[in-house]
């Protein structure tokens, strides 16, 4: 039996959740992300805002220029995560395998459950109805023979859409005269390369296969296969333990030139990253520091370590790398660990044998946190767990910036 895949994509997810919870926002141009006076971008926006040309990932200043009368709001990530968990509970009841792409988007393999496209159609429509009835939200669903075709189908009738692409022939007939960007993985840069060589549509790709491969190499071979409707990828459930790296970054609302503040923020990021790694039982063998300067210049520094089994070890290495970078105002700082595995590789020392190392590290960590409390007027006692929430982390960092 050929596979049958559903692609479910929530409609303007963050904005839709806010509108559901506050009906007074309905029918208005709502932009979720940074506020107009801050640095940052649009996370998502309502369809009313999109009429003004606002779109996801747009610079917030440009969004405000296009839509000055819009309603601008910071995202409430913990609320969206809670709704996402509810969505996954619904999706998992139908999928033989589920591959989540984001909070609000997933591929579902319904081959066995559906039996045929008629059965898949019934499942897709039932999922739409349940999301509407149980969560008060709308989604778009594509039903198709492949992942690429299913994603194309879900976008075909947005918002609140439903579309089917049963075969490669149907897929090709739908997109053959569309722009090359209709194909999966063809982004702006790739499209510009193709345009420069006279290749503008999917039909052009089919007619100039050798040229596409010459221009794009391995990606070109993938694109030419898609142009003929060929995509044999399976729905692969994401497993956190398969991650190659874990990181967290924060963007400041005003550039930061105080490197002592940056070092203090690295401690919170180290706590956050260490917590995520421990939740899925992974250990890293390297630490990465990322900075974006005021002029948008980006740098990344990485160093291997013997173990990243404590937030203090991660913090120390990141702070050491921070001392070695150019000191200019910073817009974004990020910290990560990489080379992840389930194998903990601790160096056995006399301290380990005496079981003193862990206690000393914990005492030093508590001392560093106490210094942060005193320096910025924070209160971690009984509240440190909240730092592991994305919203709280960002608010805490901004509070530290304003009080540094």
C-alpha cells in the first residue's frame, strides 16, 4: 500500500489563541512578536494584519510602518505550548507515526488507519472538526501521497482549508507552471540562482534538469525529483534524544555593551540548557557561544570540554569564550552544548572519589545566584524553576538589562 500522509497546519496559531482567549481582538490586525519600539521580528500575525503586507519573520519596525494601527503583543509561549500539547493529543489518536515540525504543525502517517484516500479524507475532516470543537481554533489540512505534496495541499486553501493531492501526476499538474519556490527547500537564495539562469517555474526545472544539478549540486538533484512529484520520505517521529545540540538565545530590546551583564546572563542560559539536556538524559562534549552585534555581525565560538554535566561547567566555558571576543554592543547572546550523547564522560579525580566535587559545584552555583540576586534585585528563592519557562527567562533578562 502506498503511504497516505496528512499535513496539519494551524492557522496563524499564536494570534488565533490570543483571539480565542480575548474575542475583542477578532477582526483586528494583531501582530505577535516584539513591540514597535523594541528590537525584534514578527512571530506571527492575524490574517487581517497580513492584508497590510505584514508576515512572519518581518522586522518589527517594517511591520509597524506597514500597519501602524495594528495591535502589537508579546507572545505567551507557555500558553501556546499548553495548547500544542492538546493538539498533539488529538493528532496522536489518528497517526501511525507523527512528525512534529513546530508547536502548530505536523505530518501524520495515516496509511494503516485510513486504508485509502476516502478514509484519509474522513480522518482529516474529523481532526479539523475536533480542533474546532475542543480547542476553538482552525487548521488547514492537506492529504497526499507524500510529505511534500501534503504540505503543498495544506497551504492550497488556507485558512481553514482542506485539499487532496492523491498522486504524483496530480501534484505536478497543480504546480508545474508555478514559481520554483512552490517546491520544498527552494528558498529565496536558491530561487535567485535559478532565476539568474532563466529557470523560473517548475516546468523550467523539468526541462533543464542538468543545468539545475550543475548549479545546485545535491540540492539540485532533490529539487528535480520534486519537480516530477517524487518524494519517498517517511514520516519520522521526532525524538528529543536524537538532538545534535541544545541551545537558548535571547535578543535584547536595546543593545548591551556591558559585558559583565552578558556574563551574568550566560549563567541563566547555562541553567536553562543544562535543565533541557537532563530532562532527556543527554550529555554534551562541547559548548558554543553565539553573539550578534549592534551592526548585525554574527560570531560563534565553540570549544570542546570533557563534560557538560553541570550548569557551572557550561557557564565557565562560555564565560571564558566571552572574555576573548570583540567588545562591541551586543544585540543577541546565545549559549549551547553540542556533541550530545547518552554517555556521561566524567573525568575521575580524587574529588570525585571523595564525593566532594558535586557539593562544591552546587555551593559555588548558589553563591553565583546569590550575587545575581544582590546585583539586580532578583529573588530566586523558590522561583528558580520559573526561569525554565521561555517567557520568564526573557522577562528576567530584560529586567537585568534595565537594572544593570
